[in-house]
């Protein structure tokens, strides 16, 4: 039991370290480059980690429990998808499409359609209170769209800001699931403990990515509107870095590892 708990503790910290892989950090840097809120950046990191954990669990459990073998070209294709995704994120940042999509799909702030002054008399004094009112239909629609238990950080992110890091995490999880599962097979011989290790590894990845996204969001949050030119420079730099690294990864997998050749070579990593 002690040995098992030790392995799980190691899995948690390995998951945190896994979050610091260059392709992971570069991908999330393009996501939070226009995010001024540290809290929202942390939740974006959590959603990335959640997507990553889902695929690690599904693919990794299939390998551990059913001895599923991933063909070489399929494995290379999963890793090639990461390169394409980094290229896409870089282009979206550099062209301003990320900002346009963010503004289009960000949750709109409720509009105030009327303000009224209410006067209350208390003895010899008059007290004035301002009250803002929304139309009943809008208020009712808002309540239907966001019930009480959803009015939290995830609801405030909106559909676009929630799905984007989740899908990116899923792609990254596909690329790394085989390597993690093979590591588990060589160290843990009980399949149930192996799957549990994957879960703990995923929790560590979520925690690590939350810390990374908050740290990356600090300069963007500090620059904000006070140093707009610095903020623009950081956004451009993250886009260029993502584009260049994506091109490098795509070339490495496509031609060096041989995805587009007749003799592909794949070493899960």
C-alpha cells in the first residue's frame, strides 16, 4: 500500500511536470494572451487540463486494460495534430481573429434599459436611491440561460472560451496518452492501480496547468491598457512563437519521423 501511494504521489508530480512541456506552454500562452483576468486564466488552464485528462484516461485505460496497440502512423498523426493546432493558434493570434472570435462569443453584459430615482423620507431627511431595471423578458431569459448553480467561473467564460482550451487539451492528450500508458505498463502491474495512476497524473496536470496559465497571464494582466504597446508585443510574440514551433513540430513528425514517407518511425513521448 505504501509503495502504491508513493507511485501515485510521483504520478501527481509527474503530471504537474508534464504540464510544463514546451508545446503545452506555448499553446496556452496563445489562449491567455488576450485574457486580462488571472482568475479566468486559471480556469482556462483547468479546462485545458480536464480535456488532456479525459483523453489520457480513455486512451491510456484502453492500452492498459485491453492491450490496445496504436499503429505507428496513427500515433504520428496524433502528434502531427498538435503541430497543426499550434500553427492555427499562431495564425489566429497574429491576424487578430482570436480577438474577433473572443468578442463575438464572449458573454455579453446585461444592458441597463432604465434607471429610476426613489426618494425615501425618514423623519426630516430625504434619502435618494438609484435603481437600475432590466426588462422582465431579458431577466427571465438570463435566468433560464444561466441557472444559479451555473453562475460560476465556467459560466462566466462563455461557450467559446470554455470549449477552446478543452478541445486543445484533448488534442494534446491524444498525442501524449500512449507514452504515459506505456510508462504505467512498465512500472505498475495491477491494471486497476494503473488506471488510478492515470487519474492522479491527470489531476497533477490540471493543477500544474492552472499554475502555469496564471503565471503566463501575469504580464498580460499587468500591461493591460496601461501599457498597450507592451500588451500588443506580448500577443504578437506568443503568436509568432506558436506558429514557428508548430511548423517545427510538423516538419519533425512529417519528414524526420517519417509520417509522410514510406518508413515512419514512432517513439511515444
